[in-house]
């Protein structure tokens, strides 16, 4: 039995079958991006063991396919087992060995990247300083209370827990959170005073001034989902209170967008007032301490800060084609005493503190057109060097193998 | 005679090539000189000649204007070069407006605009129409444009697309008309002089009006009338023809004529360019060649001290435009292809040799064009889809010629000329989209990665196509002729195998380099973007062919069928993924290209079907004993362990 499994695992026909399935998966997973969106398709096809049913040019095909993880692992097993069984040292095989070692490295590297890499974004306007970056996809509900004069206590509840619904408790929080509704994507609408409004979503905080309605989840690359939840906070004593928490209020760029939108509709003064209503702090008191809370993009804090000094956004004359995107930033790190300026631009990222900062987007402040804004993509990927090494090893391996063939071929031709 | 045939054929074609190098002299108006003047369009500095050719390509799908399209090919219709057409559009629009240069292919669009159908009496060819002919029904067009532009790209009908295309063509034409003077100018030099005189009193009147004081209303109205026209003029975004005031400080400060004229009102001097172009326009309109030529010359001399590099670049580009190296090499490739195929009929060595010489000649012209383009742009060979087509062809010709060098059996020549010709045709159709030397967006603006990743992956495409076309030859010759001997089959098999190895090397390295570039520019080695996946599929497909061969799953015929399928895989990666319209590499939906791609895929599937037919159906195999038929698949004994194959392959 073991022999048969071993023979199966090491056979070249298995390689052929696995490669064929890989081609099928990559093809289907690419075409499906048109229907399911890039991110969703990536998750479902390439980062799963089995794909249950796939979409093909707008049609649903109810057939299972082996997913990216399964094929990757099988290929890896097949490759390693094949080498154990057939390994013999000879110069003629050097190329094949190198190629396969490189491919193992690439497969392992991609797996570790999947597991350990993290992408966040740092968005700021000229003059602003950030010591954290934010996730573009994930949100968190944070509760903040003053611990003492200098420090604050912060408890972050990941949005996926809210999405599950039910009751949430945390040992550091003196109250229970009940999720009444969770909308992965939503839209705000101001409740103009003195007008016939429907009943508010919640009688407290921003719920008094804004209605939110659920909108379909977007799958496009360029759009984001902006969640809103209605929660109930149940203190140890006293009646529970209902609140609306929304990323529309917890994300500065969205608040700016709301301000700009209402400024266009009702003039800058009204627009600003409405914007201020959106960011009115929401707080509850429990056990004598005051906790403020917001739903915001999930943050990752850094032990250093980055200040955006200047943005440059050049286009080719007479067109909108971007010619140059760059941000001049200052890094300040109290631990190392560093305080220096550096430029981040297209194809020239900044690598600092285990993170890499890429120039991602450029824009203008929604309210002040003279003020440039910049978004840096912040990536932590401990295995970022493996593709470089893998590429070199495979490249050399294939080249060696090809040269061996070529030299053999040419000398045989000459001999004829 | 037979011995000399190859030399005679090659020399005749070489003479033809040389004859195109010399410029024909201008008869009266110095159009060539005019075409060499620099302007900025599509974000880059280029000669007016390029503006003319690229615009005419978009409007008429040809680089020359036929202003009597209703006449047959042999009735000597009047053809004029693009620059002559552009000169009229810019300086004598009432003449250009009557020329039937707008190509309309969709019959429903023709009837929507109430245009005449093909009718020689009424001077209509049913395909090309003039600006004037379309004027009465522009409302109908606008209504359809509004509707069609709201439809999402992928759901547009051919009619919608035709409407939008025509709208774009009309837009471009309007832009060109407003390049040098307002499109409604009757006597531009006189109007310009009038405006110049009006500036001081006009500004004074304007200030007085703003201060609420008494002012000359007639002057103000006239002055505003001019400003309004200039504002409209730059509003349609014509080419930027007015060079920067201080090119030594910034070479990007080009202006539109309308902007330069408005700048004057704000206290600037009349720009030299405005004065000279007005002189040209005046002379052109009144039909005075000598005056026109003097004005062109005078303007050039004012540019020379400060804009030397721009003038030189414009001259070079004009030379390149006139040469049309890719068109020339395309013609020679066709000839070479026919000769090489003919050489198989009677195994004629002189014919084969002639074909080889022709491919070499075409290759020299092809290479010259490629290098000249690189030099003009200061870029590696591949910067966009257009240049990828040119480079894929070039790479395939190199590989084909190497094969010919070793085998001397015409196969390499046929593949080289066929792939060279097809890719250049594809490039020609891609050039209809407009300027092929467009500027690179910031994220792509890195010669290092363009030179490494893009070039390597494109060589991967070339070699995959060469392997595929070799296999096509195997199938066609094997099934339909008796010329596929055992030796030829074995030779083809070795060629395909070697080229697949080569393709694996380049597509793999190219793909991973692309990943590294992505890691460098946005921190993601692999993003499962459609174009990345397309490249990955080519790598996997080549790996699959090699492993299937080593494991004994396929033999000679299977190898050929898989190599033909490689054509489908490669063309999908090259074009198909762009049509999905997703991801960072997408270039938008290309309707016409989609049907060609489908046709290509179907043709390749048909060839594979032929490749799968039993031996007895193949003319070449029928006469051979079963043992030497080069192995249809599945007849081989136990040989699942590929190592023996590995060593012997």
C-alpha cells in the first residue's frame, strides 16, 4: 500500500495532472474576476483548498475544483518526493535540480507571504503626521478611556466579530455589546432638523442626526465597502443604550468626503456643520470611567512617525497621464533618534523598520485644493526576498539545462 | 540562371527598399518642411507630420487621404499625404470640410446620418463621408452618443461602438481645426492684427467696467468676442503648438494657441509662434506658396537657437514616418513566405535560398525600424501593445532564421516569414488606435523593468508562437501532403522540443521578473492580476508540455498538438486578458480584436482536431509502415518513469 502511495506521489504523470489542473484553476480564477471581483476571486480560487462551484463568463458552474492551496501543496509534495526517489548527482542534471529547488523556494515563499504578509495604507495630507497605518478592507470598533493623565486604554473589537452578531464581552470592558444589525456596506443621509424624518436608527449620538442605509457589497477593485452597525451597550447597572457606529464617521477621508458632498449641495457652511455632527464624540460611562467609541479602519501602530512634507504630482503637458508621483516625508524615530527626510516615488519605495512604503495614490484635499494628499501602501512581508532568490535559481537552472541541450544539439549537427 | 535567382530576387527588393528612403520633393507648398515643425500632442513632442498621420489613421484608418474615394483604384483617385490634409484642416478648413475622409463602416450609422449610399454618380463610395455631409444630422448623432456612452463598455452593440467611434473622430477633427487659428477665422492675419491693436483699449475698457466707470462698449464687446473665441479654441484641447518661453528652464511649458493669445491680453507679448503661424495661414489661404514657404522657414529659424533638440527629434521622426519600415518588411515577409512554401513543392533549392535572402532583407528593415524607434523614444523595444507585436515578430524571425541555419529545409523560413507577417499586420491594426509612441504613465516609467521583464516575457511569447507554428507546419504537411518524411517529422519534433524549452526559460524568468517589479512598485509580488495569470498559464503550459513528454504521456504527435494549443494559450495571455477589462494591466475592451482572437482560437482548434485524426487519414503517414509513424499517442508501452527520456531528450 505504502509502495503504491509512494509510486503515486513520485510519478511524473501526477505532475502532468497537477499542472493541468493548475492551468485550469488559474484560467477559471482569472475569468471569474470579471464576475466576482478581483479580491473575492483571489480568496475563493487561489487561497482555498477546494473551490466549490465557479463562475464562467457570467454562468455558474456547480463543479468542485482543487483550490490553490491544494494544488500548491500537492505540487510541492510531488516535487520533493520525486527528488528523493530519483535524486542522483550528475552534472547533466544540475539544471533540473536547480530549477526544482528554485520552484520549491517560490512555492514556500508564496505560502509564507500569504500567511504572514500584511498590507495597510497610510493616508495623509501635507503637514500631517501618522504613527499608524490603516487597513483598506478591515475595520475595528475601538473603545478608548483615559487610564491616567498620560495614557489611554484602548480595546479594539475586529469587525468580523461584529459581523457574527450576538453579544460580545471583553474582560477590560465594563459592559456588554449587543449587535443589533451589521451592514458591510452603507450610505449616510443627513436628517435635516424641522422636517418629517422617520424614526432614528438609535436615539443617541450620530443616530440622531444621520440615517444610514444598507447598500449592496461592492466587488470592484477601486471601491470600498463602508460598514455601519447598530449596537446596544449594556452597562452593569442601568438601562441599555442603542448607538449607531459607522466607518463613515470613523474614517477621516470619508468624513471629508461627506463634508465636501454637503458643501456642494448646501454651501460650505452647512457642509461643515453637517460634517461636525458626524464626528461628534460618542461616549458611555461605566464604573465611573468615560469610554468613547468609533468604528474605524483597523490600525497598525508603528514605533516611529511619518510626516508628509510635500507631494509632487506631475502630468505630461496637455494630458492627464501621470508623469511623476512623489511624496517627501520625514521619519522620526524616538528609539533610534532618527529624524530625516526621504522621498518615496513610483518604483522607488522606502524600506524602513521591517515595512515597505510605496507611493500608491495622490490627490487634493477635499476642502483645500492647494493641499496635496498622498496615500502610501504599507507592506510587511518577511519573505519578500524569496522570489528574488527563487527567480535567480530557477533562471540559472533553466539556462544551464537549455545550454546543455543546445551544445549537445549543435555538436551533433556539426558531426553530421 | 538558377544559381543567380536568389541574388536577383533579393537585389530587386533591396532596390525597392532603397527607393523609399529618398523624400519626394515638394512641388509648390513646402508641406514636408511644414510637417517637420514640432508640437506637443498626447503629452509628447512630435512633428506635425506625426500629428497628421496619427490623426488620419484614427479618422480614416489610413496614413494618406483619398479625396476622391468614389473613384475606382484604376481611375486615378487623388491621394494626398496626411500633412497636406492637416495643413488644410488647420488653415483652410472650408476646403478640408468637403473632403470625404471620415470612415463609417456601420450601415445603420450611415442611414441614421442620412448619408448617401454607394453611388458613383453622386460621388459617394458608401464608406467615407465629409464633415459637411454630416453637419445636417449631428443632432441625431449627439442623441445616440449620449445614449451609447451610458451603456457599460462590455454591453455596447456594434452600432453603439460605431457611434462613439465617429463621435471621437469628429472630436479629434475639431481639435485639429482649432490648432493654429479659431476654426471660424476668415482672414486670420488681419484678425490677429486687429486683436493686437485692441488689447490696450480693450483692457482699459475692461478695467473701467469693473471699476464701474464709463467705458467704450463697442471696444469691450469686440475684445470679449476675441477672448471668447480663444477660450473656446483651447477648450477643445488641440495640440500644443506654442513652444515654452524659456525652454532652457522647463521643456514642458508648451501652450495651446488659444492660451498664448489669451496670455497676450494679460500683458504678454505676441508670441513669435502666433505671428509666424498666422503668416503661414494667410499665405496658405490665399494660395501663395512662396510666401508660405518663407514663413515656414522664418519660423524654423526663430526656433533653432533654443529648441534645437526638439527640431532634431522632429526631423528624425519625420524620416521614420516616411520610411514605414514595418510596412516594407511586412511586404517582403509575404513574398518570402510564398517563395519558401513554393520551394517545398518541388524541393527547389534556389527558391528556398531566395526565400531565406528575402527574410534576411526584411529582417534588416524590421530591425532598423525597431532600433530607430527605440532611439527616438529612448526606450527599450516594448512599451505598449503595439510595440509588443513588432517585437514578438522580430523575436520569432530570429528564432526562425536560427532554425533555418541548422536545418536548411525551408521550415525556419516559413515560420519566420509567417509569424513576422502576422505580427506586423496585428501591429498595423493596433496603430489605428492613435499615437504608438505615447508617453509612459509614472508606474511604468522605468527603463530598467521595461528592458528586463517586458523584453524577456515578450521573447517568451515569440518562442511559444514559433513552437506553435512549427507544429502547424507538421500537421498541415503531414495531413495534406506527402512531404512529411520520417526525418522531417523527427527534425520538427526536435525543433519544437528545443523551442519549448527556450520558451519555458524566457516566460518563466519574465513572469517572475514581473512579480519582482510588482514587488518594487506596489509591494505585492503576486496579485493574481489577469495579465500575471496569463503569463503564469504560459509558464505552466510549457512546463506541462515538457513533463508530459518526459513522462511519456505524449509523443511526437501529442507534442505537436500541445504546441498548437500553446498558440491559443499565448494569444489569450497577449490579448484575451486585456478584454476582460479588469486589473491593472487592462487596456479596455477591444471589440474587433476580440473576433479575430476567436477566429484564431477556432483555427487552432481545427488544426488540433486534424492533428488528432488517425494515421490512415494523414497523407504522409498512409504510405509509411506503422512502426515509423512517429507515434500517435497512447500506443507506447510502460514508460511512466521519465528519467530515461530526460537524459535522451
